[in-house]
C-alpha cells in the first residue's frame, strides 16, 4: 500500500466464551455475535477509518457494504466468507 492503510476484522481473534461462541464483535442492536462471514478487510487513506469500517462491515449485511464504503470515502474492501469465497467491493 502507498498512501493508504488496511485493517481487518474477524471473529477468529478474541473469543469471550468458546462454549457459547461469543466473541469481541457484536451487533449493538441485538447483542448477538454475527458468524455469517470470516473476515472483512478495508483499504482507505486513514488507518482509523479502516479499523472502524472493518468492524462495522463485519456486523452489517453485505448488501450495504458498497454504500457504506462509498459514503466513508474508503477505497475497497474484501469480505471472506466462511466457505473461503471472497467478495470484493470497490468504490
């Protein structure tokens, strides 16, 4: 990366309760820990933006990712699904 930053969020990091499957990423609307995707990586000009967006996009449905990235001024994102597929979003 040149003049850009990248951050990744995924539930594979900190597990709060391995038995229940809860982790450090949770949906504040429901309190649930989403498990629909493996990770989200975001590229933007500022590291603080990439960190915030990767966490937010992990929680949000994929249908909203392109719009969120565009509004925030991010360059791109990659969503890695649980089956290993990757979906690319570019603005």
